[in-house]
C-alpha cells in the first residue's frame, strides 16, 4: 500500500504528452509536415515511453542492493552494557530483515562504531558517517547524543536514536527518538510509590547523566502530588565505584522509600549496601537499573520497581517471537535496550521501504510518516511517533531473584 | 572533619567509609608506587591487571562453576596478578630496558608499553561480559556486621582495612630495613652503581613486579566483593586515583602513599557528605593541586625523605 503512490506517478507524467501529439497531428493538413510530425510523435512517444519505463523500473528498484547503516555507541566505557544490548538487538533485526526480504532486492548492512562513551569520539564518528551511510543510529547516552545530533542535523542525515532522553537530541526533522522519554514514566512509578503508602523519599542519582538528573528533579517537584515528603538527595558520578559515603548520606535522611537512579555496577553495589544497612522500605528505580543488576543476578535488589517500555517476553506475539529468536541467537534473555534497537532498525527499514529511495530528504519524510501512521513493532502494535518522539505508557517492572517481571 | 559530616550515626559511619576507601586506595596505589618509586617503572597497566584478577575469579567461579570462597578467590587472584606482572616484566619492560639507550628513554617507553598492555584485559573482559557488571563469586560473601555506636562495620571492611594498611606498612619496613629493600633503594638512587655493587636489577624487578601484581590481585578480589560486582572499567576508574595518591604522597615514599590515600579518601567522603556528589572529583583533585603547589615533591617527597 505504501508503494502505490510512487508507482502511479510515472504513468501520469507519460499520458499528457501522448495525448497531445495525436491532437496536434489531427490539425495537420500537409503530408510532408504530417509525416515529419508523425515521425517526431513516434520518436517522442518512444522517448517518453522509454523514459516512463525507466522511471517505473527505477522507482520499483530505486533502493540499492546494499544499504549501509551505522550505529555509533559506547561499546566500551561505563555504559558498555547498554550499547552491547543495543548492538545485539540491531544485529537480530538486520538478519531478520535480510532473510525475510523485507526490502525485496535490497539488504541492510550495519557497521558498529565504538564511541567509548565519549561525546567527542561520538561526534568525530558522526562526522565521518556523513555521506557514507544512509541511516545513522545514534548513541544511547544523552551526553554523546547531544554531541552528535547537531552534526547529523546540519548534514541532513536520517538519524534514529534510542534512549538519549535529553533535550538537544530532537533538533531537526531528520531525527527521531524511538524510546519514550524516561521522565514520562516518572508519574507511573510514583503512582506505585503512593500505593506502597511510603510517606517520604530520598533519591540517589548519577549527576553526570542528564536524564537521571531530570528524573531526580521530577521526583522532587511531584512530591505533594503523590503524597510523600521529599527528604533530599545524594549525587555521585557514574565513574565513582565506592558509593558508600553517598549511601550513608542517603540513609541519614531516614527515608521510608528510596529512589535509585544509577548506572552499571553502582546498582548492585547499592543493593548490597542497603541490605547491609537493613533497609527494607520500597525502592523505586529507573529502567537503567536492570543492566546493573542483571550481571550480578542480585537478590539483594528484590522488590526494586520501575517503569519500562518493555520487559521480556513482552506482551504481543511479535515480542514473544523476538524473545525466542534472541535467546536462540545470543543464549541470553533480551533486555529492553535490545528490543528498542530491534524496533529502531525495523522502523528505519519501514521508512526506507516507504520512501523507496535512499535520498535523505525522502527518507526523512518517510521516518515521520511511518511514525504518524502508527508503527507495528515489538514494543507495541501501534506505536506513535510525533515530532520525532515516540510515546508509550510503559509497564511497571519488579526485580525478583535475578530478573524483572511485569507487575502492572 | 566529623563536625562537617552531619547527623548522629552518619558521622561515625562516614569515618568508617573514609577508612575503607582510604585502605582500598592505599592497597591499589601501593602496586603503582612500589615499582615507580624503586625501579622507575610507571606501570599504567596496573588497573587492568586489577580487573584481570577479578575477571579470572569470575570466569572460574561463575562461568566454570568452580566453588570458590573468598580466601580461595584471593589466592587465585594473587597468583594471577603475580604471573601477569612477571609476564609484563619479562616480555615488555625487560626488553625495553635492554634496547633503550638510556634510562629516561626506557622509562618513557615503559609507560607507553604499559598503556598498550592495559587495553588487552579490558578488551577481553568487555568482550566476554558485554560490559555488564559481573560478580567475582557465585554468591556474594555475607560478612558479619558489627554495631559500633549506631554505625556498622562488616568483617569484610575490617579485613580490607587491616590487610591494606598491614601490607603497605610491612612493605615500607621491608624496603627500609631488609637487605633486598636496601638493594631496591640503591637501584632507585643510581641503577648503574647499584649493579656495580652486585645488585641484580633483573631480580629486583621481578620481585617488585611480583609484589605489585599480587597486591593488584588482592585488591581486585577485596574490592569486587566489597562493591558486590566489578565491570570492565573498574580498574581504569581507580587508576587515576591511585596515580594521584602516589604523586601526593611523594613518589618513592610508601609512608607518603598511605597518607595520600587517606587524605584523598577523607576529602572525597567529606565532599560527598556535605555537598552534591557532583563536586567530589573536582574538589578532591583541587586539594591535590594545592598540596602539590605547597609541596611539589608530594607530602613525603624527596625534600624530606629520600627513598622510603
């Protein structure tokens, strides 16, 4: 259905010329002139039909045989776990798209560039990607995403981000973000907190992650709405390994509940420290906690609850198939980062199919159209993307004995 | 310091936190400071050897399901650390020393060589774990907690403090009073004259690198258990702190190293407890700059104490 408008266009460009020539031919009275006109008409018709057939054929196969995509992300560094999950999701999506001939005669090839989690390296890789790749998948951490977005916007490179919830990412029409804003999940998490009857909250967060800082601020500003007292916060840097002094500061507030907005190994470290301190109150978190806890299978974090846009095996059939394919390929349970990345590649492929072209302007327009019509992905059957931003209600996920389960 | 830290039990708890953090820094920095102060080898691969030791324990215990307890894991990690540093000494540092025209050139090449080596364990760990944090034992060690005037301290924390301070103090005494230690100090002052006096530089290097690697292994296991997990960047995160500790204490002074480690830890804990944690690294390193402006050779640098 998406192909039909481009398929009909060449025919309409042929017909006016074809009709006009016989009309002029009828008005001619001189034979030589008529003969010449006839020859011209035949030549014109031949030329037009030839051009029409070329045009039609080029429109039906205007996607090249190989379409080059690139993912720039921190495969090493503090956020390497997330980038690795994203890489796995993308690899699976590319394999699926190519083996199912989703793009008919075209196949996708994905290059993975390691930005090491450094915004300057990410920006340099983005500059090198301009003109070399049809679609760029940007880094998942906001700091790097903000660094690469202006480069890709300036050069009008179709760009898809997952995660990277900071302002300064969606700065042009050629950029879409296929992860709901983490801050949009805060109210759902706080509704859960309200249901636990906890009357006070203290927050520990990574101050060098803008999204986590925004969430911490939201938890402060929404305190009265969700009937708790905001006691204070303790901030650490994501490179700080020993967070015990920040945890002591946090516990000195004597909170009924704690919000954890940390990355990587800090999550499992915090689980251990809270357990040592005999803290048994509700712990709310953000989806980033999952990666930190998964590696350690930390049972000390049992009961931690957060809102996420996906949790294995998901809720729809597509999602369940994805989960089993992922487990077969990587011998591991997929995470939401892999799921989002899988959808992101399919989303870009759908845009390429709709555009039937790798010309940046056409792909940009198709990225918007696909999202406005509702994208059928594993994160949801009718995911809406407006002004480049994906929207979703999210699910409450609770950590229990080495894994997350959907609880609401 | 205590007055700055805030409420009730938090004061004492933060003192304990600073003691544990200072001990971790001193044990880690000791592995950098000993070869640097005695053999003029700045081994920037120390952080990745620390990681490698914890990672090997993870592979054995979690992946291969070999049932290891904490002391056994520590023994494995120490052995891995000693072997890894010996290999570095044998394959890289010794060859560089042999082929360099002078000591200055050799020192520079060894720093560059160690940077190159540092990438290998990180890449391996990153590839195997996918950057995901990993536990070094199948089950975390639940060490007994002791109540101390409202604060708490675990057996693991007591072990970290005792082992770290004990090892650094013992090493400082060994370097100062033992025959081998005097040999090391002689090499540090003038390697050529030391070798004319019959002190084997190769043997001394092997001993120093072995001790350095062993402490990296011990630190990897203790720190990995204390934090509940490690990740591929854990060693690199500590490397800058370890380097700062050695410089502040004064290169060549193990007593200075101990003071530098606790000074940095106290600075970090006070900043975290009293301000937003955003300032922790900034204020701590600003303090280091102030110390170095006042005492360019570090707290116990050459101006006051020659070599340990």
